């Protein structure tokens, strides 16, 4: 005889084992809580205790589905699990899906071709059955896939975006090998049945774009990695504008992250004037202060989280940029690491030697005024944090590099 447990008791038990997710880049309005692996295992077992407990636990267990191919031996299992869930009543609970090939799988395998075929064939029908899906992470890593295989699963993902209605989608986290690959998101022309890209981007509140492969050796910071000829033929700097175009197409963005393994030149002179960010993260980007400051200025009343790593200013100074940031009254979380100037161009005389990979500094600069502006910014952030009852940052705080 099954044990009868009141629904209120089940809900109370579950509320006490959920861990609040305060990582600000996560779509935490979609997934405000996380389940630790051991807690998840316990919940799976406890679902067998009673139907009431099963009904209470299932929404938490199926909210976040990870179907990334971490290895050749296990790659079919996650995708098969996604297929089974999408065909079950539990599909209504799914809010966030991670799918594709990430860089945790380092070895190429004969089974990759089969995995790519499965992903290409199953992605659209699986997503179509997830009626309440709000967030998608998609990865196509050049570390695990050949160029042909990466192109195949990228095409499958873009086809899903173009032809599978996902009315509640508000968070998109996309990692492609090349900046060129993002151009494919923009269709060559409208059709009667394709979902307009403007409709997709217009609903987004969270957007993360990552370029994961080198297209030249000169831009590599520490260790030289051979560049595939197929990648060298499509330079990242030539297609970097497409990442800005994607951003501009999302006027309701709340959180934006653009990261690259190559130094990526971004020009925000046409940045959408309606965007008001609370979170901004930029890594390995080349900017001019003429483009960067307007981007910050239009979010000056909303910006709370700022992460800048390996940024280079080819025009303007960090003194100018950081001094303006020191006027942001809502900024409470700030991280900066190894930001500086390129060794060529107008700011070459301000460029300092790059720091060691295990000993990063906030600024790589010969301009003393930059360091002074950084200290003023830290004082402003600590003032803002104190006003909200938050612990102040120290010189050794991990959030300040």
C-alpha cells in the first residue's frame, strides 16, 4: 500500500532541499533553484514513495535537461533521454535544455558521425514537444567535432530556430566555432512558414554568444594552437559584426555576454537604443571607447553586473572608461582581468607586457591614470554594495582581478 503524504508536506520538503541559484549569468528567473547531484539522486528515489511526492518532485527534476555529448561512449544516452522526456507527460515541466557537443569531449571517435546524424534528426522534433521551453544552450565545439560535423549540427540547430515555434523562449546561449557561423542565423529571405528571426530575438532577455575556435595564430595569447585551414579561410574578425547584429535584434535584453577565443573587434556604433542591460560580460574583445561608452551609458540606470576580461581598447583610454563606470549608482558586482591595449595602433605606447596566465592583473597598462580610475571604480562599487547591505570587495576578492 502506497504511503499517503499530504501535498503540502511534499512541497515543504522539496523547498528545503533546493539550492538558490544566485549566479547572475544564469537565467535565474527561469531556474531560481538548482539541485545538487546527491539531492537529485535522493529526489529520484523518493518519487517512488508516493504519487503525491512524485507529483511534487517531478517539476524540479525535469526543469533542466542536459543532453550534451560529453563523451563518445555516453553521447547517445543524454540525447536518448531528451527524446524519451519529450515524448512523455514530463515534457511540460522542461524549461531549460542544454544540447550539442561541448569541449569536455576531447577525443574524436568513429561514433561522432552517428551522434551528429542523431542530433540533426532529433533536435527539431524534440524541441517542438517541449511546450514550455524558455532557455536553450547549444554548443558545437571544434575541439570535439570536425568542421563538417560542426557545420551539420549548427545547421540542425538553426533549422530548429527557424521552423520550430518556441513561444516562451527568452534565453539563448550559443557557442559556435567561428563568428562566420552566426551569420547563418540570419536567413537569406522570408518564407511563408519560417519563424521570423525578429520574432525570436525580440523575446530574448538573456543572450550569450561564444566563438570557440582560432582563425589565426597571431591572436593567440599564450600557447600557439594550430589553426585548421577551414577556420583560417573564415577569419573571425571579418564576421564579428554578426554578433552585434544579433544583439541589436534583441531590444528587450536584460543580460548580454559575448566571448571569444580570438580577439574579436566589435563596433557598437549602431547599438540598439532600446536595450537596457542589468548584466554585461565581454571577453577577448577589441573595442573603441567611442563605441563602448555609449553602450554603458544607455544602461547607466540599470547595470548591476559587469564582467570584462582580456578587453583591449584601440582608441580611448581605460581611465576614460573606468571613470565613467565609477558614476554607475547600481553597479554591485564587477570583475576585470587582464584588460589593456593592443601593441599596435594609436594606443600602442600604453600597452604593457601581458601578465602570466597564473598571475593575472586587472589592467595591463603603462598609464598610471588607468590604475587610479580602477581604484575609484572599486570604491563606487563598495559604496553601492554597502547601500544594499552587501559585503564590500577587498583587494584579494576573487571578483576583482
